[in-house]
C-alpha cells in the first residue's frame, strides 16, 4: 500500500467514525468516558502491564517476578497502594487547583492546571495509553502539595475553634 492509499483509508475510517458519533451521541459519550477512565485511572500508568508482558519471556525472578506476575499477592498489594495514592493525589490536586483559581495573583500560577487540562483534552482526541498520562501526574504533585497545605490549614483552624474543656 502506498502512503497516499494509507492516507485515504485513514481519512475514510476517521470520517465514518465521526459520522457514527454524530448519529449516536450516547455511543460517543460512552467511548470518550471509557477512554478517559482507562487513561487517567490506571495508577501504575501501564508499568505493571508492560512488566507482565516482559515477564512472560522469563526475564524476571525474585521480587521483580512477584511484582510483575499477574495474580501475585505482592502485585495486588502494590496495585491497591498505587490506587489509593493516585486517588489521594487527584483529590489534593483538585483542592490545590481550587486554591490557585481562588487566589491567583498572576497568570503564572495557572501553568500547571492549564497544562493538565490541555493534556487531558489532547489525549481525549489522540493516542490513548495511560503511560502518556504519567507526566501529568508529576505536574499534579505541586498542586497536591498546595492542596495538602490547604487541608492542614483548615484542620488547624477547626481544631483551634474546639474548646478543650467544658466551662462550669
């Protein structure tokens, strides 16, 4: 197949897919919803999946084997930890982003939230692998730190308002 034939086939397939999405908006919403979930809610960012693929050719032993082998208790524990870690990071990054939006003094503070939002939109249109989302997780760390500080400040203020003993 020539490059021109490949281009024509790709454009025809893309047009057909866009037409199908236009005709069935619910199917389009389901497709993009599933795409977002599989990209952004895979806490290992495909690392464990790729490791288990390599493991099948016998390259790993010891701890690496326990981490990458599907069904391993070590891997199951690691996946649970990473899932909780990712959820906490996302939650704290949302809190941190809300703080940035609430008190922004200049546009430089919007760089991380805008970059993450742009990455989300870009990857909704183009390639869909969670390994490409990892860089945005790194960008969320400073926002999550700001969120953690905001939560700490709220808890400290609430704690100060609680009387330590009853009067009378």
